[in-house]
């Protein structure tokens, strides 16, 4: 097995450098994962994901990590490790790669297929993507060797890795669950032997997935979900519409197989469903037992011979399930006798949107099947027993609970403390922390810039928190624009948006209040800025008193 | 037992009228409950609640039901029944009573105490509130007699009622669970004997609470929650901060009792916590074993002698728990060793806000206790076994699943069909439906106006869906105001809010594009309206191309 050489002091007078682990995203949050490892003048980076905005981040399309640190140290970057193809791990890459020099990027085939498609959408062709498989070792500069190993997750070709460094070995689980059987017949399981061997060889630092650290027990297997789906679909006499995450390739393969057994032909509906199916087929992870049909083609079949696999599991109104629920799909209309299966849970923040669609489905009169009443979804992340297994097998000296909010990180840390051989030290890190790691050292030594860059339309970073605050203010009580025109005689125009429905009386009163302030200011020969401020203040007081509201006021004086 | 007389035809030629059941709120939704019963020229109304806005109803404070139907038929209203004191049942009354004639309003003591306080905040003193107790019968005009009976819920003095009408008996559960033991030692249980007797006498229509119709089993009892809390608090060596709904009087009494047993003195923190505690004490539902202390007074006690009961269970940033979590409370600061117990679940829509606070609490380093890891909360609504019990005891001819969204109503209806003696007919009604009820009739015969009135600041109904749409649009991509001033020479001013952070280049480009459109229009001697539209169109195209965004554009021409 390759081993990086021993620490090389940068100069004879300096002590050997420590390893720096610098999470730029995904630490203290779930989303936009990106982790930097630096040893001396060499950097390796892991993943580059995006996050979706929360409700108060109004109008934002998506969020990518700040990479100021990488821009500053771009000459040191030796390469990139990609763990898997989910958006929160690769969705930020087009924004990141566009600003950094070309370095080798390593990942498994499905991961790279998804990255390649994503980059080509952005016109980024010149990226050095290098395919690896489980067990491969990749060298980055003088300081790092990464070995990929299989961890099961809710997408194929998911990898953890062991990063061999001059100070010791870091084992990063990546996103994972320990799924004893993903179905599909491919026999894919987490490589616990390799994890155990790493533990025997000595793991200096474990970085492990905290998403489900609050869930007791063991996350259900995909095979169990497949059995439950098979049972449910067997009982359906009409058409079946099933929605799940388009990247849930194991589950979709299991559904293709059970549909085949039950004599149902499958229609894939929705752009991302088709995109992922193509990437999964191209990389050998999806093997439809029969060709897919179109919605027109299945029109000639009987209802119980049809199964649609659809986008829209998160309540997106424009995805297939959304259009079906709202009756706006161009080709397909739901009807009594159909069954809709939501093989998914709402991601936090999407609960209302999903609930709205579920209610519409009930109103249409179709049968609706969803968790927890039916066990038709399993998380892709490990629960407490699985997390304990990894901690017990690796017996790390130091522990960094990762991929979680503070509640998940801290519960993961507490879990570790209950085990027979707890880590010597656990850190609850944040994005931007510089975590110094040495054979006997594990501490936060400083911070670098980290955080969120908002992507809105074509703009990357031109919407910041100040702009968002304006949007929040506008959304709460709307807007009044006051334009005072001074010539030939002073008068005031009022334009309102989102303030109140047209109300001639109220408008006249506002104009009068504003005009009085302006006229008084002019009489007192105030500066125009002060006249404008007086108008602002007078209308502010008036609207508060008359309506109890504080709209955004924009006063303008036209001289 | 009083019985209303037989149907009185309005004229010899007309058939006897049927009873009309008209839900104006709370049917097909959870919130703003109000139900109208009409027989001929007589109306009785039940409850008058409010709802809280969803995320897209931006800036709205609260929502009350449209009561056009009651305004139109106000001379027919004989009186009002109040089932209990939750906001979704009484919170709309100040808005409703202000617009309708004075009629008798019946409710139990705690309900009326809360209504009285609410009305007095609005300066509405002249309301005819009449106290009843369980078993009381109240006559409304010639057609209705209502008999109140006890159903347990998450607030004391909760009532169901049997409405005896010329066409038969209607049994309305009100909000309920069948709690075998609410704790508190008061021996309060749902009056299943009365429900059973009603079933024997014959229930024509059952109206029953559908909130938890998707939950199997039996909702846990308050006594069980109290035992779990006692166990947890016994293990706390520091201060305890517990938050729950301020109206959860049984639970709070149980907490006062267990605190007393464990030698902890109680501080009530938060305006609504104190308000409900006062109303509950005034009506005999809360009996603190020791006087409450202030946060200053407990400063002299040891940490393990203190328990705070706080507002803020829904993540409200300005409530006590919110201020504690964000470190902005004027008198109290959390510290390691404290335990915070969330004896509550987030109401749908509040998940993010609660999650934010939970994470902050972890970051502070206090111990945080919440469901489902700890069973420290129980719903106030019946699960499937309890719903089945009510259906089995009442054996109604007709069934109206109420207090639920379509998913809850339909699952409640399906549950009813699985029982040994299912209802002859079940209707899934919506707000505004006129449900005609006769000895052999149960159908929707028409609709009346129903829906939402938005309350925003002092305005009731002056913000409508058009105004909200403006707010949504403003929130998504902000706003550009273009002011073209034509004299002495044309120039354009641009004001932006929520669009992008200040960018001199972009602003100059927008001004140039706008000015070119204006100058061209003037050259072509277009009407000023058309010049304005040209400017709008040119800037719309430019911003879309340059930024990928469509801000709200407000073009103005000052001549």
C-alpha cells in the first residue's frame, strides 16, 4: 500500500507542519459540502456542492460556498475528490471550477457522468475528470494519497475515502448508510472490511455523516422498501404513479424489476428523471428489463399494466406530480382508480408544498400512498446503530462529526462518548474553521472566510444579505413610492405595490400629508434632502397610525 | 330532556325546511373554525376562530373567516356556541362580533374568560356572554337546543355538544381526544356515557375532529407526558427551562405539581404564559402549590431549585425561548448545565423557526430535550382508535369529517367505512358548502361565500390576494423604479430595492437603456404613456438579458 513520505519541514528551522482540515461548507449545516485538506503547500479538495435557499432567502435560486480561501491558494490545489453525485456535493462545481485552475478531479463513473453533464450545461468542457473505482489509490502531490471505498447511500457509485497524510490517516465516510441489501441484485454493500482494516491500521481522524444522528436504530434497507412497494403495487388495480428522487437509482431499478414481474410497463416522466436514468444506464447502474414507453404508448395498455415514475416528490408545482395534482399536465390526467405513491419524504422546508399536493390528490379521488402510514421511503443516511458501527470499527483518535447542523453534530458526538472506546477528542466545527491535526494535536487554530454565495438568475454573488433584507422588508408590508414634483407648483404622486388594495381615500390622505410636509419645508427654505426626509417622516407616521403598517417608503423629489 | 318541536313549514304550501349545516371555516383546513346551523329563519353559530398565514401570505398577521353569509342573515342569528378557548376557535370573534348584532354567546368559564379578555383588548365590552357547564341545555329560538358535554382536549373547559333540531340530533365532538387521565387530580375525562346515550337515542349527523385521522393507535395521555417530564426533570442538576403552549393548562398544572415535589420553584415567563395562567387560576383550573416567583427572586435559589415555564415553543424569535436562544433576554442568560425542554411539536410551517432555535441551544451548550427522542409532548387530538370509538358509540346515520384538510377528512371517512356499522353516507365538505340535512337527506345543495379575510396591522380585508401577489413578486427579485424627468433635458433616475447590491456599471447601463427608449419615443412624438411603456419594455428586456432576473419595474414619467 502506498504511503506518503514523512513530514518534510518547509525549512530546517520550522517545525513540521500540521495537517489543516478546513470545511468551507457542510459543517454545521446540511448542504453545499466542500472540505479542504492542506499540508504545507499542498491542498486537496473534496466535493463542491450547493444548498437550496430557506424561506427568508427570497427569490434566490441556489446557494454555493464561498471559496475565497481556494482562490487565494489556488496554486496549491493538487486535485479534487468527489464522493458522489448528489447536488449538495457536486452542484456547486460549475461555479467553483470556472474560477480555479485545471486540476485532476477524481470520482466514480456515475458521479463523473453527472458532473460532466452539469459542466457542459455551463459550457465548461475543459475539466480533467478522472475515473476511479473502489480500491483505487490516487496520489495528490507529495503529501496525500486517497483510497476510495464503497459506502452505500441513496445513489450508486457513492464513496468514502481514506486520506493518507504525513500526520496519519483520515477516514471520511462520505454520506452513507450501511444498507445490507440495496436490492437490484448487484450485491452492493458498504465495505466494512476496509473500514475495519483502517481501524486496525490506525485512524487518526474520523469524519462521519451526522445527518441522522438523532435517529435511533438502523435505517431501513432499500430491499425492504422494494418489498413494501411490491406488495402495495400488487394491490393496485389501476394505473400507478410513483415519485421519488430522480437520483434514487437503486430504488428505481427495484421498481423497474417489480413492475416487470407484475406485468406493468414503465413510463419515465420528467426531465431530471430521464437525465438520471440515462446517466445510470450509461454507467451500468440501471438496466430496464423492458424498454421504457411513452405516455402515448401506454395509452393502449390496460390501467393495471402501467406504472409512471415521475418527478415532483418535493412538491415542486412545475414538476410532473405537481402538474398532475393541479390538472395542468398536457398529456396525462389523474382519475379515480389511479394510485399515487410518494416514495419520499419532504426535505425540511418543503413540507407545505408537498402537503398542498397531497391534499389535491385526495380531492381528485386517487389513492395516495406515502410515509409514515406506508413504509415506502428510507433515508440514505445512517442512523445511530450504523454510526456506532463505524465509530467502533475505526476507533479514531480524533472525531469530526460532519454533514449536520449543530444538533446533529452534537448528538453524534454524544453517541461517540457512549461507546466502549470513545475518541480522545471530538470537535464540533463550523464552516471556515481551520482544524489543526497532528499525531497528538486536534484543535481549531483559526478561521478563514466561508459562507454563502447566492445565485439568482445569472448573478452569482450580486445578491447579498442586504439585498435579501430589502426583499424581506418589501414582502412584509409592500411599498409606497412618493414622488414630489416641485414645478410648476408642488404636487405629490403616490405609487403603491403590495401595500393595500386600491383605496382612493387613503391615497388622497397620503398625498395630502406628503404635500403638507413638502410645502412647509419649502416655506422654511430647507435643503431638498431635508424636505425629502420630512415627507418620508410625515408619511411614515401617518401610515403607521392609519394602517398599523410600515411599508417600505421611497421618497423622491423632482426639482 | 327538552326537545324542539316538529318541523314547522314556513307556509302551508312549502315542504318542511331541512336543516342547513354551513361551515364558514375549518372544513377542508385546520384553522379559523366557524360553523353555521340554519333551520328556516333561525341560525345558531359555533365558534369563530382565526388561522395563521402560510409562507406565501407574506406580512399578514392573521386570517379570519369571511362572514358575508352571517352579515346577510344577521337578523336570524339566535345565538352562539363556543366549544373552547383556542385561537382557532375564538380568535376571530373580535372581528366577527364587531359587525353583528348582540346575541347570547354560550361557553364554559375558561372559554369565556379568554374571550372576555380578547374582546376587551378590542374595546368590545357589550357582548352577551353566558356561562354554561357540562350537561346544560341551551335553547336557541324555536328550532335548536344545544346540550354541552365534556370532551378532553389540550385546554380545560373544552366541550362537545348535541344540537337537537327538528330534523334530528347532531353530535359535534368539537376538538377532542379521549384522554384517560389528564393528570392534575381533577378527574376530568371525556363524557363517553353521554356520547353513548346519544347514540342510543339516535344521532342523525356526527361532526367529528379529523386532525389526527392519519395517526394509528391512541394519542398519549397527559398523565403519561407528566410522568415522562417528572423522570427527565428529576435527572436535571441545573436549572430547567420548559416551553409549551400557554393554553396547555393541564400540562402546566402537572408541571407545577412535579416541580413542587422536586423542590423546584416556578417562574412563569412570557406575556401569554402569564395571561393564560391568570385566566386558568381565575376559573379554578390552575392551582399552583406554591406562589410563582420572578426571575429575580429565584436568583437567590440554587440551580436545581428552579424551573422556568416559558413562551416560545413555536420558534417565535421574540418569545422568551427565542430571546434565551439568541442571547437577547434582558434578565436571563442560558449556560451550560441548564436543561431546555420543548414540550411541544412545531405546528406545520414553524419547523424551520423551531429548528433554528434548537440549533442555537445546542451551540450554547445546554441540554436540549424534545420529541420524538423524548416523549414530552402529546397532541390534543384523537388518533384513529379514539375516532373509531366515537363513531362506534354514536353510530350516526350521516357523517361529516371536520377540522381537517382533505387528507384528514378522507382518511377519517375511510376509517368510518371499516367499522361494523358505518355511516349511511359521509360527505367531504368544504368551507361555504350548504349541507342539507333531513331524516333521509344529506347532500350539498349549494354554496355561500366563504374564505379568508386577511388582517394586516389595523387593516381587516384591505390586503387581498392581489396585494399579496405584489408582495410575492417584490420578494422574488426586488424592484427597480425608473423615473424619467423630461425637463430641462430628459434624464432617468433609477432606484433599486432588493434587486442587486450597488453596482455603478449596471445602474449606468439601465439608465442608458431607459434614456434611449425615452429619447426615441420623444423624437417620434409618442404619447407620454407610450414613452413610459417603451422605457418599461426596454429595461425589462435588458435586465432579463443582463441578470437573468425580472424585478418589479415601476416606470414613471415626470413632464
